């Protein structure tokens, strides 16, 4: 049996989680989670070990907007944690043209994840 410690990031309390893992096999298997103050910590630990994902937020330049030079963006859903840097790099070449509205797709199917990157603020001309 292996033991890992994680900080739960589901709320500001930041509980220290102790995760017991089955040592055999390539796929990690969670045997138990302790240290969590609520069920979300258990869920977080199991997902973080077996299928870690993250939402990605960033900002991209926009042309033709009188008030802003950058527009904040985010992935519509989580993407695999291992692709976060690829998503950030994919956004590096994007430049938008005003008007941009909240929810506009900035980059569809980013890195073949099936997830779109969308604008999170209006940026009108
Ligand atoms: S286990 Fe619950 S209380 Fe503790 S940090 Fe996670 S969400 Fe917050």
C-alpha cells in the first residue's frame, strides 16, 4: 500500500487529505481517503488520483476595443491536467477582434479535447 498527501482545493479551508492507494497495477486504485472535513474532499482526492483535470483561464489580446486590450477567457469545462500547458500555448497565437461577447467561442475543440475556450467578458468596439 502507498500513501499520498494532498491539499483539497475545493474550498478555502484546504484540508490535508491522506490517501491510501493500492500499490499493485498501473492504474492507481484509492483504498481510502481521510482528513477531509466534508464529502467533497473524498471526491476530490479520488478524481485527482485517477483522472486529474483542471479548468484553464487566461487572457488574449483584442483589437478594435476602445476600453480593453485583453479579454479574459476560460475553458468551458475541465481539460486533462496534463494538457493545461498545451491549452495555454494554443491560446498564445490567438488575437480577437471586437466586438467580443461573453460566451463567444475563442478557440473550438482546443487541443482536440472536445472543449471550447470562451470569452468571459464583453469587449465591445
Ligand atoms: S474537504 Fe471539504 S471542507 Fe475540506 S477543503 Fe475540501 S471542500 Fe473544503
